[in-house]
C-alpha cells in the first residue's frame, strides 16, 4: 500500500506541473495576442514580448512533459504495445523507464544545472536591444523540467510495479480507432 501512496504523491506533483503548464499556455496566448495587436494595429514591435513568447513556449512544453508521461500521452509505438497484456506493458514500461528515461533525464538535468549556473554568473541577457534580461531563468527551467520528468518516471515505474504486484489495476484507456 505504501507503493500505491508514493505513486499517488508523485502523480500529484505531475498533475501540479500540468496545471502550471496550462496556466503558462494561457499567459503565452495572451502575450501573442498583445504582440500581434501592437505589431499590426499600433505598428510597434517589442523584442521583449517576442522573446517572452519562446520563453513561455519552452516552459509550457518542458513542464507539460511530466504530466504527459503521467497520463500516458507520450509517444510510443502502439502497433505492438496496445495488443500486449497489462503485465507485459508494465514490464516494458519499467525497463524503458529505468534503462532509457531516467538516465537521459538525469544526464540532461545534471548538465543543465551548470548551463543555468553559468548563465546566472555571467549575468547573461538577450543579445537583442530591448530583449529580456535574466536569461538564466529560462535556462534553469531545463534542469528543473528534466528532474521533474525523472520524478514522473518514478511514478510510471511505481505504477508498473503496482500493476505487477496486483496492488493496482491498469488504466483501461483505449485510443479512438480511426
């Protein structure tokens, strides 16, 4: 039962990041709307707003990945996987998480710390006049997101383990057939 509770806690964290990502998406849409209004109606261009668009897009994408992993919305080859038993799927998910996902996330997260730290120490800003200061903020999202994906991967591992131990039922979501 402890493993199920730990899975729920990790899934709660992934859910929270999904909500943060959704809010940032709305902020990004508002930012793009303002940028378009300024550009085409007021004939004014803001480099800062344009850079904020890609900063928000990167944050939406990176912070949305743990939620996507938790909900099973990530890309996988379903031609074979969807026909397998729940226990076989759980084994594949466990091995894929431990052998591929977690090492990759740990590697990118670890090296991403120095990437963001160096940007902070250098006081890196945009190279464009009127661009955003504090480039380290968006660079710090990279290690944070990859460590969060690692944590969400632990949730996937626990979900698979709980299925194998019979402490949890597999999700019965079936994608629509076209």
